[in-house]
C-alpha cells in the first residue's frame, strides 16, 4: 500500500486568505434575503498542497462523498451531495480534478487556473473560471511588447501546464506581431540546481534586454535567487500575472521596473474585519488556522513536550502582524474566489428558486442535481460589488487586466503601481490605456531598446541574415531608381517613370527636365552663331545689292545669287527653332523648314553650276544651248527641285508628323524633352533628298572646275559642296550616337557648318574683290583666260 499523502512545506498565506474569503462569501449568501432565501450553503475545504496527486485524491473524495477534512455549517438537507467545486489554484491540479469531477457533471469553478488548454470544452466540459484564460494574457503580453518596440526578447517559463501552454500561446501571438525570441527556457522548482543555473546563465549571456517570464511565483523566486548570486547586465522583466503581482516577489530590487498584467484590484467590504475576527476558540477548531496562528506568533495553542515553544497566553493580537493573510490592499485573486462563490450561488438560485409577485420562493426540499447547476452556471450574468460576472462559450470571463509596474518608493522599497488597463472586449488598437508614467530597469525614464538589429532607416531595406530569425537583418541601400520611405522597410519600390530618388533614396523627386535651352552656354553659343551667320548673309546681300551693276555680280547670275543669299539667311535662322522646349509646332517647323530651305539653297547652287556649264557650251561654234537655259528656265529649275522637297515634307506632316515627347530611356535620372521624328522614313527622305542634290551639284561642279576664265565660280562651288558633303556625312553617325540634347546640338552644328561653308566658299572671294580689290572687278579682268 502506498503511504498516505501528506502536505509538505510551509503554508501559503494568500491561499489561506482565499479560503477564508470563500467562507466569508458563503456566510454573506446564507445571511442574504435576496439570494437563496431560506437556503443555507454548506462547504468542505480541502488542502491540495499544490500537488497533483493530492488534488486528484481530493477530487475522488468530493465525487464519492468521503468524510471531509474540514467542515463548517448547519446540517444540510442534501449533506454529502456536492453541487460544485471551487479550485484549484494551479492549472495542472485543475486539469486532473476536472477530468474526474467532469465525469459526474459536477461544475468546477477555478479562481486561479489560467491555462488556455482548459478552454477546450471537449476535454473539460464542466470547467469554469472567474480569472481570464492565459490566451488573453498571452495576446496582451505580445501586444505590450510590440507597443514598446521590443522585437528581440528572451523567454522563460515554468515547466508545467501553466507555463508551457501560456508560453506557447505567447510565442504564437508574438510571432504574429513580428517579435523574435532569442531563447525560450523552461524550468521547475523541483528540477536540479544545475538546470536552474543553466537557465540563469542563458539570461546572463543573452543579447536580448527584455525577458518575458511566464512562471509561477515559486519557480520565479528560485530563478531570481539564482540570478542574484552573480552580477549580470540589467534586464527589463515582463511578467505574467501569476508572479508579477505577488507581494513576496517585490524583495528582488534588481527587478525594479518590471511590468506585467495583473487581475484588477478590488474591494470586498467587510472582508478585512472577517479575516481579523479570529478568536482562540475559532482557531483551535481548525487545524489550518491553528498552524497559521502558531507560525505567526511563534507559540503553541496546546503545550507539547515535543517542542520548546511557549504556550500562547491569549494576548496575541492578529491586527499587529504584517502578513499576506491580513493584507487586503491588493485583493486580486481573492476577488476571483469571491466571484466564484457568488456564481455558484446564483446558479443554484436559478435552479431552485422562482420569482412570484415580487417575492422569491425557494424549494429547499427539491433534490437538485449537479447537472442542473451546471446548466444554470452557463447562463449566470450578474454584478456583485460593482464587478460583472458572466461566462462566454468557453466558460471564460471577459478578460480585463491592470498594467502594473514595479516602482521604487521614496523609501527605496519596491511598490506595485497600477499604470494602465487592458480590456480585451474593446476594438482592436484600443485595448490599452496607459494613464501613468512608467519607470524602467535601473530606475530609467526612457523605454529600453531591445532589438537584434537597429532599425533600417528610410532609403534602405531589410535583408535577412541567413540562419537567423526575421528580426536579425542587414540594412542594404535601395537599388538605383528605388526608394523606401518608412523605417524597417522590407522592400524598396521604384519611383514613377518621371521621378527619381534623392540622395538618401527616401523620397521620389521629379526628374530634371533637359533640353537645349537659350539659358545655357551651349544654346547661347549656337544661337549666337545662328544670328551671326544670318547677319553675315544679310551684309553680303547688301554688298551685292550695292554693287549689283558691277561685272563680278552680274557675271555670276545675280538673280540666283540673291536667291541663294535669301535661302542661306533662312538656313542660318533654322537652328533657332531647335533651341528651347519642344512644342507641337516647333517640332513640325524645325525639320520641315530646315529641309525646304536647304533644298532651296542646293537648287540655287545647282542652278549656278548648270549656268557655268551651259555658258561654256554656248561659246562653242554653232551652240544654241543658252536659249534652253535662260533665266526663266533657271527659276523653274529652282522651283521644281524645291517643290519636290515641299511635297515630301507635306506627306510626312500629314501621315506621321514629328511631335514632342519625353525621353525616359536615354538617362535614368533625367527626362529629355525632344522631338520624336514621327516617321523615321520621312526624316531620312528629307535628308536623303538634300544629299542627292548636294552630290549632283558636287559632280557638276567638279566637271566645270577647269573651265577657263576668271568668272568661273565652279571651283568655289566645288569647295563649298565638298565641305557640305563632308559635314553631312559626318553628321549621320554623330546624330545617331549623341544622347539627349546633344542630338539637337549636332544637328544645329551640321546646319551652321554647311551654311558657313556655302557662304564663305562662294561669296567671300567675291566680296573681297568688291571691297578690297576693285581693280579686279572689271569685265576685262573677268574675261581674262589666265587663272583666277
């Protein structure tokens, strides 16, 4: 036979206070005229000794009706029949008890068993509790950690149903909140010292500055005692309500600043007087009270030869001692016992009492089964001393907590201070309310920082470190063209097409718009050459006009010369349409005007070349060729060749005209405003036609270059066409390869270079003779066969 189960260790005084609160509530109910009038409740109190075997043994006693250990009350009409069970304080004993009493449909209401596993009604169909489930506390703790920005934490737990299930719920909630756990260690107060020491060493070596402890007070006390043996870096403790509100834990001063959730403080009128109303006769009638009395006053109620302690002389005053039993300033769990008793009483009341004519009639002789009480207990909804009592579908109450903080008082002692509240029934994001300043580890006023990696600033992105939790990462700058504008951004995102990141890559700015402008040096230089060339052409025309009767002007076909000077003036002015922001009209004008004016210019040069050839043909005997290429024919030649270009340009503008566009591909960080060709065929057709005329003119000029007489300008045309062709042949690769606004600059340069080539090669020698060598400006000199 196994040895009888016995309790070991010292008495837990706040548990004694809870049992006395149950007696106080029962006596209140028995004296009430509203709740169960005419019916007296009896009770049996068992000590489970925080032991699962003892708790299971008690559960069998309650279910089988064995003699009680401690019984008080009048004779009951249903003595021996258990209607409900209150307890146990621990989750693991409560699990064992619930499996037994649940088989008999006996409701069990716990005041301190918080394991979320007990919410499973498939396994524990008769289990109720007046304290919130650890699932609510785990969620609240995770939100608390997230609220203060802690993403790198350590975790310790009791190796029990309370600690393991509570920590599992917390870790799951923490994962959803993006919190990483550096370590998660379990221990129990009965484990070898080496196991406790190992857990303490893990805490000392860790980099996480915040430790979440889901432990019982007994386990936490052993761990803190081990930690106090050696110095270690300060840690911010986050506690479950089991230990963080335990007054006995406040002696560990290095935990000052600890925060956690506790059951709301309460006031139970009359309880303190009831607790202090202990006469020697009452104490002697209860073995438990006797043990408490003798330990408190260090005396014996009865003289015993086995001890040297003195006998209590009756002068002992319980009001003079300070102990958890007499301390009613922090009634938290005690109120859960009080509510549990009233919940059961209301369930029995609803089962046996009826309201008739504003009076309550209760049938105390009707046999009531525990199953009826169980049914009614699910429905209870009342308020006692301002505290609401009801159960949800999982037989859990509404989760409401106080946020408590360990703060140093002026005297240097640690006090438990309520700094806020948490109500799980409120909408998401509104559960917390912090209404008082918190103090932190080492009496700090700033929230401690506990992260694996410092936050990545805007302009960077998080890159996870291989093999480490998601909270450990490197901060990499955003790639070119991308930004991040929030802290700890997991990704960078590209800027819109017309935007580009700033230097810090945390904001998208409009890309600078680039085009060949009059406000820049290059634009000013090209515009100056353009205007200068036009002025030079006008001056040349003025000189020719003033000396229009002179032989050198008349000998070189003055009509085509003036038309050529006019077209050259337009050619010099064309580049001005290329400078400035492109618009719809400027894009169409710049290419067509350039194409038409250059063809007009080439037509004039071609006409002059043909005139030279025809003139020498006419000097041959019997030649009548000049009558076929007189001034009317020359004009028609110019008009014909120019009309072809006008036709090409018209078709281009009608079918697919040039248009302004934003070039976003040439440069990543700039927008190039340019004129799209619309039709590349049209553009190259215009250039190609000019090229054909230039080559044709060049060939004819080469053929006529060695004809006699000084008025022969074929040599000058040959040089001008040579320059013209060289410029435009070079232009093609330069145009194709030049980026952005330099494409426009290359085209302007080609226009100006070829225009200057024409005016300088054809008209400069003649102006020189007219202005500085008038003696050569005679018909005799021009008709000289010698070399010019």
